[in-house]
């Protein structure tokens, strides 16, 4: 008999759990009741067919069935405009979603495309969104492109949508289905931990007069400058960026300091961007910046050089998640030159880490491809000796080693710092699967939360352990091993301890789970097996 296993360890380096939370099937959806953003241009279109319709209410459309209706059986997006940025053509492909803040989502788009290229999916609301890239191939067959959204910033809003930004792809894209999955890691994840603030060297970018791309700016006598000659258009057509060397998640802080002035006094807004200039996240960042201009002496007022100093510590809000640069919007529809100097940027020191989720059962098996130092939990090496498991406390885990983690009460998430080297673990019999380990031998046990509670359960004979999964091989005599389905972890783990095996006890339970003294006529559970009397 092999017991069903609900594994509490999160150890497979590539495993994850996916739960579909929303989808739309554009092969059956009719008509197209959404809309588009941007300025796609003449000849561009997006719809699920060709038909006459009447508009009513908030962009709702009723098909005129008296006219000819041609259905595409997909959402067809046709872009004929050359030289567009992705954001200039962005049809909505799904709407009215309710998602969770801080979660990770995978969005799968089933598509065909006459051209290859990279589209962006902006998922969020009108005020806050997160973007992911979708790499599209030129294909006449249906394929799936996937975008990953980590640490999603919005919760509770029922009007979350995805804008499919594909203005740079000139061609026809057919979308058959959009599926959204909640992704829960089933393995330790590489992550970043943050420490004390430290000064970093920013990269400075500029873009003048709606140029096609931003460029790295070089200081002249310590001063950076950007000029604008536009007399119309959006604020962001001329921009200046202060970019950090790495991004920050929501909840972290950064400190920025700089001196600034302009030829003409104006007030300019700032935006939150990611790494690349123009990688917009949200419309706000450090607030408005009021530029002053040099003045001449007038009466008792002395002349001024216009320089002002800006300092601010900013906490990354949920809708700023992934911040990496401050973008200054400098087109005020008038000729002007802006100057910056003595730019300083401080970020919390980032270090590599490995994150682990532990179930409510409070135990997990663990292995990592990195050397890590444990923190906030208790780590145990395990050894099987004469019918018992001996546990020895460990505080460091070398790469590729398996251990057990005992979580502190109420804690389900850990982040372990990566270290350059770790103390070898002696006497540890826990092993890590290479992806080929099976239960065929009857000697492989894995940590699980099953019918006997948390402990080591024999792996089913036809099961294969995923790569990275921790297991224990028990090499007792075959007759002994065959009779043992479960090895318990009992008592409090405060030092080296031993725990007894769960062997045949003769205890009888009825089908309601109640212990009975004897088995009369009927079906009973004896030593974990169903027995008919």
C-alpha cells in the first residue's frame, strides 16, 4: 500500500502550482465590447468580425442582425502604421478582472501572427498597471505567448484589464484565447534581500523634442542639461531620467538629492519608470519639481543663479512596484533648457537570497542551488539509525544538500541570504532527487502531510520525484521496510532528538475515523489499510 501524499516541502527547483483565475475565449466571444488606447492611425483595426452595430451606453454595442455579419472566430488586430511605439496601439483583450496584490500571475495568449515582434501587456487599472513582455513569432499555427507579472500591485479593484500594446508590430495578430493563472511557487525561489541604505551611481538619460530614443548624457563641467523647443504636445515628449542600477519592490525606500535650475521658471511633473528609459510604470514618483531661473539684481534684491536643491526619501508604493528610475517630464510647450548637478542616489543594499514558502503544517523539506544561511527557523539534518530518525540542528545549507525546515509558529514565508560558502553537513542522509528517483524500490520516503500527520511517507512505487525534491532512503531489511508506510516526526525539535517509526499497531478505526475495540462485520481501517470483516 502507498499512502496518498500531500507534500509540505517546497524543493523542486522548477516546480510551481498554477490555478486558472480568469479567461476569455475570443473564438466564441461576440461582439467585441471593449476599446483601444493610443493613436493607431488610419487603416488599423481591432475586432472579432465585420458587422454593423449600434452603440449604446458605455461603449456597449448591439449587432444589427439585418446586415451581413462576418465572424473571425478570434480577436483580429490589424496594424498598418509604420514607426509606432507599442503604447500607440493597445486594444483591450480582457477586462473586469479581480486579482490579488503581491501575487504572481502568468498570462497565456493563444495567437497567430503575420510578423514577429515583442508586444507588451499592461495589466492594471487606469491609475496603476504592471507590464510584461510577450514574444510573438511569425506563425500561421496557433501558439502560446506567456507574460509573467510578479508582485502585482493592485487588489480589490474589479476593473483590472489588460491592454495589448503592439504598435511596433506591423501586421495582423489573431488572438484566440487569453488565460490568467495564479502562480504559487512549489520550490525555493531566487530573490533579493535588502539591507542598509548605501550610495549608488545612477545613470543619467535624456530625450529632447520627442526624439526616437533616449541617450546617456555626459556631464559638462559637472552639469547635465536637456533642451526643449517644442511648442505643443504632451509633457513627456522631452524627458530627463535618473536611473538606479537595480529596481526596488513596493515597501522599499530610496533617497534622491540633486541641484537644478532652468532658463525659464516652470513646474514639471515626474513619473516612475523601470530600467529602460521610457519603460513607464505610473504617473507619479517624487512629486512636482519647481524649477527656478537666474535673476538679475533689482533694487535691494541681489542677483541669483537659479540653482535650487531637492532632497527626498521616497517609499515605493504598490503602484510603483519595480521602480528603477525617476523620469522628469520637461515639455512645457515653450523653449527651455533644464540643468542638473550633484546628483546623489541612495538605495537599500541588495543581496542575493533564496525564498521559501512553508505550509501551515509548519514543516518543509528544502534544498537550493546556492549556499544559504538559515534565519528565523530551525534547520535539521536527518539520519536513519536502528529504526529511528536522528535530527541534528544546522544553521547553514551547502548548495545541493537537502534538509528539513521547522518553521516558527505562524510564519509561512522565509528569505535566506546567499553566502559564499557553507559549513558541510556531516551524517546527513537526506538526498536530493536528480529527477530520476522513483518509489519502485519501496525504500524512498518523502516529507508529507498525510493521514498520519506530518512525517516521512513511503513514495508510491509508480511515482517519480521531481528534480530538486528531498527524500530519505531507508535501507532496512526488505520485510521491515515493506511493513512501514510512515515514519513520524514527533515532539519538539529543540536539540538532537529521536522519533519512533509508525509500525503496525493493530489499532482499528471505523470509516468515520473513530477508534474501536474490535472489528465486527463490515469495513475497517487497520494499520492504515482497508480490511473487510
